[in-house]
């Protein structure tokens, strides 16, 4: 858009350039942050969701087996005390 005022044209171009530069800086900062976060997470000893779910299921199964064995033991104790 051309106006008759050269100063306003120059200010519009400057503003457009500043917005473009700010957008570029934002993108670069996001990339730097994402790379930093990836390095931080890689240095931690984290487990995957699948590994966590597998161990959780194993613990639940062991807990149920333990409860069953406890109930069976109590029944045996009652039978022996009679």
C-alpha cells in the first residue's frame, strides 16, 4: 500500500521487518529450548510408558497372588487350630 507520506511508508516497512525478525527469533528460541530439553531428558534415567505399564501390571498381579496366598494361609491355620 503506497501513501503519499514517505515517512509512513518507511515506518510500515520497518514494522513489517520487525515482526518478521521477531517471528524468526521466536522460532530459533523454540529450537534451542527443544534441543536443551531433549539433552536434559536424555541424561535422566526415565522409563517408557510401555515399561511402566508392564511393571505396574506385574506388581498388581503379584499383589493379587499375595492376597490369595494370605487367604489360603489363614484358611489352613483355621483348619489346623480345630
